[in-house]
C-alpha cells in the first residue's frame, strides 16, 4: 500500500468521512548575478498535504518530507468540505506528456553563462545601461494525489523563470518571463526586452501633453497581459458572471468582437501545461469570452455543481474548468487560471496595428500593477511606451497612466495581432498586441 | 505566551559535528560556510466557508551555504537528517574533502503533539465583540494565523549561536472597504480591542473624500511613522540596496534627515516573543544606530556585505527560509522619542492632516522616490482631530521627506509592524516609534 493510501486510511480511522492526500517532490536550480556577485542554489523540495472532512468540520494539514500516516492530526474546525468525484470535471481529452519534461535542469555553469551573456548583450544594445540583477530558475516536479472519492492522479511539471532588473541612470526596468525550460531563453532576446523597456521608461510626458490625451493606443502583449490579470474578477469564480453583467453594454455585449478569452490548462508549450489540476481532475480548454460574447466564468467543479449562472443573460450549463491550482504543497487548491489569454488573430502581424496609426501611443509595458475599482468598473495603470506619429515611434513616454472604464477597454479593442506572449502573473497571463480606442492617458497621479 | 516557550527542537543537535563537516568545505582564506536548520509551524483559521475550516502547516529543513569572494553556493532540503545534510554538503563543496568526516547524527526533537492554537480560534469572537461594543456593525471576515519558527545556525568555526525562536500572529480583516492587515506579538483581548478600534474608525470614515493635492503639515501616528522609517530609513540603508547606487560605505556620515531623527535597529529589544540575540546567519545582533541626529551612522549588513569592510558589520542578516539566501534587513526599528506631547503635535499641525496608519509603502532605491499609501485619516483643526479624510498618499524623495520632520512625539510605543516582501522574501518587521510631525510634504489623492 502506498504512503498516500496509508494516510487516507489513517484519516478514516481518525473519524474523517472523506479525505484527499497529496504529495509533491521537486528539484530546482536558481542562478543569479547582481551587484553583490553570483550565486548558485540547488533545492530539493518534498512535501505533502491532506484535506479531510467530517460531517461538521474540516481541516487542511501540510508538512515537509514524505507523507506520514502516523502524525497527530489537528482538530477539524469550521465547516465540512466537499471532494470531487473522478468525473466531476468531465471526460479528459487525449493528452501526451511533452518530451521536454524529460530534459535535465540547466547546469550551474550553463546558467551563469546565460546570465553573463544577457549582461553583455544589454551592453551592446544600450552601452550606458546596467544590469542590476538577473535570476534564472529552472525546476521540475512530480505530484501524486489520492482521494477517498476515487480520484487518483500523477502528474509532472517543468518550468523555468527569468527575472531581471536593469537601470539607465535613475530609470529602472524589469522583465519577468516564464518558459518551460531555461534553455528556451536567449540572451539577445532578453537584453532587447530590457533595453526597450529602459528606453521607454526614460521618456517623460509627450510633447504638448496637457495632462490628458485620448489618442489611439496600441498595447504591447505585456500591457494586455497585466490588464487581463487585473480583470480576472470578471472572468474567474462564482461572482464573475454578475460582475461581468454590470460592465456589459445595453445589448449585453461584454467585449468587442475581436476579443476571445480562453483558459487552457493544457496550452501546448505553456509553462504550466499539465494533464491534471491541483485536485487531480483533468484540465481543459475553457472558452470564457467568444467574439465579445461572455460565455461563462472559469469555474471549479464545486462552483458548477452549486449552479453558478454561467453567462451574461445566458441559461446554458457552465462547464467546470479543472482549474484548481496549488501554489505549493503548503497551500490548499483554489480555483485559478492556468494559461488565461486573449486569443490571437493568426493573420494579423503586430506591425499592421501600428502602421496606420496616424497619431497615438504604443504602450510597451506597465511600470506598476494596474489598480481596478470594482465598484466603479474602472481601472488605471502606470505605463511607458512611445508616442506614435504616422505609424512611427517618435518619442519615449513615461510618467503617465492608462485610465478608463472596464467596459471601454473591453469594447474598445479594434484588433488583435498574432504575437501572443505569456507572462507569469497570477498564473500565466497572455495577450497579443492589441489596438484599443476609447481610453485615456493621464499624467501619473492626476 | 506558552507557544513561544516551546523548547527548541535543535537542543540535541550535534553542532560540533556539523561544524567539523562544514570545515571540510573551507579551503581558501576568507571562505565562509554555514548550515541553517529551521522548523516552522503555522496554524490558520481562515475566513469564509469555501475552504477547510482549519489549516495547519509544519515543516523543517536545512540549507548549507559556502561563500567565496563574490560567489555563493547554496543547497537546501525539505527535511533534516544525515543523508539530506551530506547531500547538501556535496552540492555546495567545490572540492572533495581531504579526509572523510563522519556524518553528524542530526537528532531533532519530534513535534509536540497536534498543532493547536486555541487563542487563534477565539480571536474573531473577541474582535466582533469589540466592534459591537463600539456600536458598529458591518460585514467582516477575519483570517487569523499563528506563526512559530525555530532556527539554528552552525558555522564552520567562528559562529556558535544559540537556537532562536519566534512566535507571532497575523490577522487579515476583509471588509467592504478592502483588506487591513496587522501583526501582533501576542493575541488576546488587547489586540482584539486595538483591531476593533481600527476597523470601526475606518468604517466611520468610509464616505470621507480624499484630500485634494496639497502641501502642509502632516502628523504620522506611531504606526504610520513605523512604515515611513522602515521604507525610508531601513530599506535605504540596507547594504545590498545601497550597492545598487555605488559603494555602501559611502553612505556613512551622509545627512539623511532632520536632526530630530535618531533611529536604531535592535532585534534584542523586539517584543519578547520575537526577540532575537543572533541573526539568520548566527551572528550576534547589535544595537545598531542607523541614523544619529539625522546622519547615517551604520548601514544594515550581513556577512557577505561586511566581508573586508571596516565600516560595515554583520548581525542584520535575515532570510525568508532555507531556500533563500540571507540579505541585510532590519528587524526591530526604534525611533527615539522627542519632546512633543500629543497636544503639542496637534497644535503645531493646525490645518494639516493626521494619518494613523499606512496601508503600504515603497521605495525606489535608485531614484530615492518614496510612496506611502493611507486608507484615510483626519483633518487637524484647532488642536483637535476634525472631519475624516479618505484615501491619500504621501510622495517624495527620501531625503526630502526625512528632512521635513519638524517634531517627534514624546511617547514611543510598539507600533506598525508589518510584512516586508523585499526580494520576494516575505518576513515580519517590528517597530517601536512615537508620532512624527512633518511640514510641507506633498499629499495627493
């Protein structure tokens, strides 16, 4: 009998009517360079967790090491907890584990060489820039789950992240990226991203800027992804449909026809691609917004079972997403997006969105997280980018905020390009370059 | 606080044997090797009905580190045992040991029974009672956690630190106005009343409008002053952040603020349940003057940044856990009291703002631009607190803000501790501070 099965038996003997046991092992290498020097760290992580319920109360218990059926369980409290059946999220589509799950972790010298190459390439791109810090993490993990309701799952993950911060005088810029493995990062690409952001952030208010401007906007993928992350209250969880209805137009339309939003736990090549979610249920592609029409929020099996209203004015049944995510073995699963993204238009290059922009702005990145006012249905986010005249970038712009209502943002999207890119935010958030009207740039702090 | 009195699980750890094993890695002058053992426990009463009714986490592990010049190697394991230790040593060592060293036995005491924290379970009722006693009622969801941590650091020769322990509580209150967080070294009636008072004040000021962009006098109550000091003094004087702009030693002697500012970091005078006598590298902590009469006396440093320096001393290393590298960070800030009584502070700030607590703060170490966000406060009129004001923020360069201090209250009190998440390592910070009076600072909505 496995340790997980023994743990379930122990919980049953302790009086719990249902329980789930989860175990995870992982290895990762973290390499960094910075003003203090270089570091190389190697981590081996191992932990386990149970969720268990009686008729009246429940508990979550997590511990380091291998599962131990002989621990003294804490006293359950609060409310009972429901556990899914194996088919709670529907039938699983065929899926094969990607071959790159087998690739070895980046080596110490190999990773440090990549970081040194980023610093050198940044110097080539922008000689006066300094790389303040760069971190490369590469990891793999393996999880197992067993529940008294019959869920039995085993899955693996492989993910690498890169964080870097660079300075140009007093101006700073950072880049955060995630890929499936460290070898997919290229120093020239990373240096160019940093240099572009530094160039934009080094700008100021555009010429003739009176504090407000309503020009046409082109949002680079990083801006779109951060905005999408800020909009998750409208897209994820039981209250999302009602919130979405509140920002829909009079005809019930949620977004412009160019906007289709999907969450996909099996996004091919995605950093979090996996066959199972954190409750051992099969992941899937869930269509949330289709050509501007709100179809359903991303819902867990429990929310679907509770009969959450799926769509703005809709009556069709919502499909559960297989979307429980565990931040680590220390954390209970919670419904959350995996790869949430605006579906790109494969026929439209990003340059085409800029080419006919007579006067407007190309916003390259955010300089702080967006702030969303759910009560007002409005947002603001500090951004940097370039003023565009006649389809060409003319001057760097920063110290400004992109502001507007959520409805204006969603229904102001005039086109999406094909250059979908993902960023590690709350899950992987993805967007292609998008052209948007109806929003306003304001001087920061106004 | 019985939970803080729990004995160290590392009492029987053979530190000498660990030190001998570490010494095998040290083969060059200036090498530094250490082993870090930790045990953590968290008991959480969550808000709401969606998740489990009680959460308990128990973990332990170790890390072995070698520093050589500007290079650092670390190996961390989620478990404590001879095999994990030997494996970590192998990963970190740069050369094979010249002689075989017996692996230490690494005996660690078992956990003492089931994780239980009755004071955590009782706390929400105490807060709700406090709210009702103030004749207020509003939707309120509380998440209450008890955090316990034990750690033992063993160095390759120089470091012989006693095991350290910390016990504290964190509370997150969710209301329709947003989230408010608090850290407490203990948990009971006193803390419940303090939190209830804070929540009811925020509720009663819920419709207050933000002040227009404005310059004038501002009183920062002790909790808000503590956040200002943490962001504008402590972070500004961390050796690793100073190094982003140049030589950390160059900061010594620089006038950073008004002469009224005397600021120290002293983990040994922190609240009893989190008091420390050594840091997370096993170095003895020091009563470190950060600012003396507004002038930088000594930056915060750890072993890495103090190596080879005559001005930087270790003793201020903190690490989020075994998987993190240590970095210089403050632990318990003290702002020494001045001469202004509460009435005098209010009289001096006529027409200005009283800001009781900061929600968050941030410092850009390169530009020195500092932001402090407030959920609300009050106008000061005729020497008294008048109508409430809504959300606002205080913005400026560190040097300008600290130079704007024109008065310091005469009563320092434990205040405004909070979570600090520098470099992704989330850890509690503590403070003892009086109120501060600032003149001519910019407040924006």
